[in-house]
C-alpha cells in the first residue's frame, strides 16, 4: 500500500496533483460564489474589485508549486519537499496578509464603511468539525502505518 512516507517518493506525482486539484476545486467554488453573488457590496468580478474572486485568482498562483512538484515527479525528494514548503508559505501569506490588504484597499474606496458580514458562529463550528475530522484521519493514518510496520517485522 501507499503510506505517508511515500508522499515524497513513489507517490509524489499523485500527492502533488491531488493537492493542486483540491485547491483548484475549493478556490473554483470561491470564484463562482464571488462571480455570481448578488450582494450589492460586491462589484462585478471583471472590475477587479471583488474580494472572493481576487483571493481565488491568487490561489492559482500560490498553489502552482504543487503543479511543478507533480511535473518533476519522483526522484527529486528534496526539491519536492521544498516546493511543498514554498506552497505552504505562499498560502499562509495568501490567507493571512492578502485579505487584510484587500480589505484595506476596498475600505478606502467605500466611504460608507460597509463590509461583508461574517457569521462567526458558523465559521467556528465548521472549523471545529474540520479539526476533529483531520485529527481522526491523522490518528488512523498513524495506526495503519504502525500496524504495517509491526506486521512486517520492522519494530
């Protein structure tokens, strides 16, 4: 079977491609939301003033190292690891600094100070569920890897 230790070895292409495709699906949904939103505080997507659309477009750039890692493929473990770390760093900047800059830029153009409403309770609940699922999946992955090592006699 393929385990977590193969992510930078034999399964490099699939792991990188799946990570890139997952990001593109999520950010494609954000683009569709921003492009079709009927909220009057959001301008049309083609004016360059729509925050969800700008953030989803920026995701294409920040996740491009995943695609490069998929093209490079196995045999270049160190380069692929560096590309994954680069993607992580770019995504941290994209999800923390870029929204602040875009919001500040938009607020200068809006004298009324209207912002997009955020439902904190729903966001907190969804993040909590996501955290529980990720921790459970991580625990299962560790147990499966440990059991395969024990069964193979590698203790």
